């Protein structure tokens, strides 16, 4: 209760007394370290969590706290190591996989980051952010098919997610531009469909202009002109649409 009320000094004194009386009580050490962490005394907090691991080497809350403290102090390798140990013990803890993915991204280890973030199921409350992030990682890794797959899953699972539809359309369009023939036309049509879904959620001139550009690539100039006209209707200063219509 004291801790929840932010009476950290009083809480700290209580935990100090608890570990003095019961030095083998793991939860008291965890509480002690947590209060110290909240008070920004990171070194002493680490000491507490290390004490927990001396008592119980597999105590996951201590491993996670050490991972967090290492990350706060920019010791990314240590942070990854602590979280990885925790992940072995509790593989169903999605918080750990998210933390690992974000840490590995900071280290520019895209393949490894994606591997950890792929553990997050679509029904998880963080799935929107994670799947958008996965798409970004795969595009950086020059794996557009995997990015498309993640955007498809996200747009299917969360039909109200504008970014999922918009980025699916954009990625399909860019990937199609490198193809030829029937396969190219197929992906361009899928890009149009994705953009339509995005436009249903949010009437945005950028979406219409992109649809117009895709239609130009499909050589459907009449439909392209309609989309550009609509874009101008939403934004009279939309120079790209004006240029395409005049051109």
C-alpha cells in the first residue's frame, strides 16, 4: 500500500527491515529492489535482484528486472542475456519476447529481432504495434513477401487498422513494380483493394493519389483520373494529383 501511494521512503524502510529479519525471503528482496528502481538507485536495485538469484537462480521476476535495469543503463548485451534466460524459463511470457525484440532492434540485429517478435500472437493486445514493426523490419531486410504477409495478417485480424491496409497497399505496389506480366497486375490489383480498405477507414487524399498512381501503372488512365480528381476534392493543394490530371 505504501508503495502504491508513492511513499517510497517509507516503503524502502519497510523492505530494509523485512530483509534484515528474513534475509532468505525472496519477495522481500524483490520489493526492496523494485522500490530502489523507482527511486532511480539502479546500482543498489541490481544488488537486490542479484541477491534474489543467489537464493533462487530461476526466479523470473529478478531476471526480468535485471534485463530492464541493464537496458536503462545502455548495457544492451547484458539486457538481452537476462531476458533470454527468462524466456527459456517462461516462454509464454509475451512481455519478454517484446523486450528482446526491441533490444535486438537497437543493436541492428533485424533477423534476431524478427524471430523474437514473431512469438507474439495476433490476438495479443500489442499485436498491432508488433506486426507493423515486423513489416518495417522485413522491408529493411529486403524481404517484402514477409512484410506483405504480416500486413495481410494484421489487416485481416484488425480490419479497422488504417496503417495495416495502407502499408499493405504500399508494399504490394512497390513489390509489384519489380515484377512483370500477370503476377505484376495481380499484385497491383491487390494494392488497389488494400488502399480501398484504408480509404473506408479514413478519407485521405494520399490514399486516393496512391490509388491513382497504381492505376497509371496498370494503364487504367480513366480510373486513375477519377482517383486524382477525388484527391483534389479532399485537398485542393494536392499538387501531385493536379499534375497527373493535367498531364
